[in-house]
């Protein structure tokens, strides 16, 4: 039976094109392949476009460079939205920590928006003995409490005014994501088939909503930073800070305060012998690829969020596929996606515990309580000297590499199958839920 026979249209009411139809005529209760593709792609596009809040670009960058960077991160958000969520949650944690630090130092006017703005490169320090460079919330806090810099009297409203968030696009995104969520729920409730493209779009929508919540207070599309004039030389600040501050810096002269965390382009690519464009010192902008530094319950919440994203693909376990092989591959790849996420978090938590010496404290509490005080003292000494206990990058990288390869292969198949699977669908996949047609959407 053709799927067209399941659709009720105005043509079934009128015998010929010359007949007159009286009364209210409802919209056809069916959709075509192009409708499925259009709604899925538009939902994915509008979600990723409005969700992204990238860092402030370098002042010499051209508009084309900024557009290309946004397109690249949109591609990352589509192919691996949980990675963008990881970055966003880590940035939220840093902003929250900065609010607490400033409040403890007597500056309650520092808000989450200030923290996000600083950590995205919104403040540039202008020293008398060198070029301007971006400073983070940790840099500003240290300079303020040591009386090298007055507290920036920038209000939250002034920062908001620099943000160029597209309100219309945000409204359209909210409408479209709500429509997609309700449609999938309605189709499931009425026993109508959901396509793999819609399921993939739903997973991206869920991840994008969580990312948007993390970036709720982060300004968007800021092009020019706020300049903070420094009336004392950087050389003098570093000299007064001690010998460790006088060591050669990698990113900015204030690395001894905040080393900006490792990034993909500065740390991972050179290790993998991948070509890296030469970068300036000090850095003209804060990169968007700084690897996250998660703490405590942040890891737990993020673990649950990423597992939720991975588990959505398991909903398609009993979907109708064109061939048996595609069904098996979907199941296998969905399991790989979920399993690799679990394995990554187990490894990452173990590595993090090793770095901060938590495993030693854990085993000492159980088996050797007399040594607990010595272990704790060693940890405090190491942290005060800013010499963290780090796993060798080579061992850490090769431990994650197999997970990354299988994850990438599984994710690639799920993306391809989302479109290839549209060539043969169940009849009910072309029927629409009765009430979704009355919701505003594109």
C-alpha cells in the first residue's frame, strides 16, 4: 500500500476539481520526505546557530575569519554536541567560582555575566611595557586584591549592551525546538513512527537546551573587548610575585596566576604531530578549545547529561529500517556511543583523582589511616607550589585514543543512517500528529 493512501486531503472530499466544498476543510494529515528533511535540518541549524556563544575574536581578524570559526563550531555542535556542552559547563563553573572569589574579597557587584565576559576574552589588559592581551577572571581578581588594578566599574547592563544576541532567532529557535520535542512525544503517544533523522535532531535539541542553560549569562557575538589600563609594568608585577612568576610564559605574562588551561590547538595537536599555525605571545584572544577543568558535582551532572544524549539514540532500537543490517548497525553504534561515554567518564574521573591525590587519600582512609596526615600535607605543598600531579600526556592520550576512534566511527554511522534510512519508511512515518499542525513552527 502506498503511503499516500493514508493521507486525507481536500481531493478526497471533492469528486472533481469543479466541485465546491462547503464548510471548514482541515489541512492534510500527512507529510512528505522533503517535510521530514526540512524540519529536521532546520531544527538542527537554528539550535546550533543560536546556542553558540563564542569568545571575543582578535582585533585584527576579518569578518570572514569570524564566520568560518562560527561555522566550524556549528559543525562541532552537530557532530558532537556533548563536547560543546562539556566546554559550556566548565565555563559556567569558572564564572561561578569567580563570583564567589570576588564576593569573598568584598566585591559583590561582580556577577556571572562579568565572569563569563572575562573568561571569553572580554577584558584586555593594557600594560605600559607591552602589547594588550586578554585576561581572565582569575587574572583580574589577583590584580585587584594585590592593588595592581582598580576593580573594573563595568555594570552587567553595559556588558549586556555589547552582546549581539539575535532575539528573533532565539524566539524562532525556542518555537522550533518546542515543536520538535512535542512532535516526537505526540508521535510516540499515538503510535506513529519516528524517523532516525528526527531522533538525531531530538538528541541535538536536548543537548543544545542544556548548553544554552549553561551559557544563559554569557554574552554572544561580542566583537570588541573592554580595555583595562595598567599603570605599573608587567615586569615589575612578575618580579614582585616571586621566582615562579619570572619563568618563561607560554600564553600570557600572567600565566603564573592562570595558565588558561590546556587547549586542543596548543597542546593536543602538537603532540599528535598535526600542523599547527604559529601563534603570538601574548595570545591576542582566548581560544574556544580550552580543555575543561571540572570539579566535584559538575562532573556528575555533566556525566548524566552526556549519558542522556547518548541514550536517546537507543530509543531507535526497534525502529523500522530498510534492511536488517542497518538495524543491527544502529543498535551496535548506539551501544558504542553509550558505552564509550561511560568508559570515558570512568577513565577521566580516575585520572582526575590521580592528579589531585584523591586515590591516595581514599586508600589511606581505608587501609593506612596513620599515613593520611602525611598524604594530605604533601597535597597541600604540591598545590601551593602549583605543581600538580599529572599523568604523562602520552599515556593519557593513548588510553583515550581507542575510545575516540570507535566513538567517531559510531557517531559517523548514526549521522549517515539518519539520512540514508529515509529511503524506506513505515507508512505511519508520513502521518502527522493531529495537534502539532496548530503549533507555530517552520
